[in-house]
């Protein structure tokens, strides 16, 4: 097992459709937990947040044409180059949102291979928490990601005392329990990212043939 210090890249994908969004709030808190835990291990975190709603039309166009627009390609590349991923979806009709699924449908094949992923979801009732196990976890397992043991669901009662946009919920709810789940999940992802070597991104402008090989080829020609 390696324990390499240094900088790690975290991609945060959140598919909330409203602003402010509890999905974004949960994603931000999960990312902060990963950052704090990684700092305790001697590492640093570079975080890229991707709001899928900002790329909604581009995702549909990519699904139809097979080619991503520049802004969407940048987002997809950030996911592929990340050392870890936080993915949070709102729950609609007992499953992840269609927008969330569509984003990962246009992700290049193999982009999540062996990548550690922390999954989260938000919904209007605690019954939606099952979505984490019957929808999100299987989807990322199919994409050959490493889905971490702790998945985090947040319902209305979990946001007691938390500020969502300009509104603060009444205190005295289950916010403490949610913070505990977030901390545990952040610790798991940070530990998994820390023990791995950083993802190496290929330089598209790098020469794949050295000078001697090029000279030999020219002589043969």
C-alpha cells in the first residue's frame, strides 16, 4: 500500500435543478470533509465543482451528436483526470435524476475505471434513501468505479439548523447525525485517494516517439 503525499484532484458532480440546491449544499459539505481529512494526512486538495444544470443543453446535444461542446468537454475531462469523485443527485420518482444519469452517459468509456467515488443524494422523504443502494451504487459499479462503503442521504429533517440559500431551518433536528455521516464518508474517500498514486493525465502534445526513432524512420523512408 502506498501513502503518497502531495496534491490530489477531486471532481464534484452535483445535479440539483434549483438554486439554492440542497444537492449542491450536500456536495459542498462532502468536499469540505474530504479536504479536511486529506489535510490531516499531509495532502492538499484541488477541487472542481461541476453543476450539471449548467451543461444541460450541452449534455443533450452530446447524446445526440456524440461530440461535447468545449465547456462540457472541460467538465468531462475534469472528472476523468480526478483522483476521486463526489457525485450527488436529487431523487425524483425513486431514482437519480435524468440529468444526472445523462451526464454520466456521455462520459468517455473507462473514465471512472478504478476511481474512488463517494455517492450522495437528497430527497423529500427518508424513503428515498434507498436510491443510494438500488440506483447510484449499481450504476457506478457498472462503470467500474470503486464505490466507497458510506453513502450519504440528506432529507428535510437532516437540514435542521443548516442554512440553505437565505433560509435557515429550525434547529433541533438531525443535523448532527448528517454531519457524522458526512465526516465518515469524507474520511473514507480521503484515505482512498491518499493511498493511491495521483492520476497521471497524458499530455496531448507530448511526443510518443523519440528523436532517434524519428531519424531512423526518415532514413528508411
